[in-house]
């Protein structure tokens, strides 16, 4: 991990992640539990990586 998640804009709290993609923090927790999204922790707070979240929810580009 490059630096502590709570001081790095690459990481989002569950509420921040939920707000970014228009879901609830419960959806983010479910994706973590199902292994679709990696979980990072600093103390009691749980974070996800912004790029991993966006890769999960954005449509994939078709390749030729």
C-alpha cells in the first residue's frame, strides 16, 4: 500500500465510495464480502481503492 489510506486520495471510505457510485455503503460492504472489491483498513476504518471501485462499476470497453 503506497501510504496510509486515511491520508491518500486513492482510497475512499465506504460512505465516500458509495456516494461516488450512487450506491449505499451496504452495497460496498457486500462487494467486499463477495470478493469483488479489496478491503484496506487503517485502525477501525475500512477503505477501498478508487480505481478498483471504478473498474468494478464502469462498463468495460469492447475490444476489436
